[in-house]
């Protein structure tokens, strides 16, 4: 098993990307997107999780099958969270003021 070492520059670049995405998540929280606020937040969170898994956990440099499995699992997890969140939202009673 060969070990892959990333440069410090690459790690700092990924860290900066994660910080930017965190700021974007916080900024988007103050924009009224209606029912899509949760969707946008989950998409950004999934992107951040992919960066962490692929680079910090070195999955990107593992076998091709493992990379595909991680991507498919991430998309499945995002869809599961969206489906359950939207199912909860859709089954709530409407409140009348």
C-alpha cells in the first residue's frame, strides 16, 4: 500500500475552501429562500463533507471503487436528509394566525 502525501499548500487551500463555504452557509441563512433554505444548507454541507473525506481522509487517492462508493453514499445521504426534512415539513399542520 503506497502512501500519498499532500503538500501543506494543498491542505491550506482546502481549509480556506471549507472556511469560505462555512461563511457562505452563514450568509445564506439570512436570505429568505422559502423552503429551499434547508436544501441549500444541506448541499453546501455535503460539499464540505466531500472535501473532508476526499482530501483529509485521503479517499481521493484510494481505489477508484472506493471513491465512487463515497460519492454515491454522500449523494444518497443528502437525498435521505432532504426527503425526510421535506416529508416532515409537508406533514405539518398549517397554522392560522
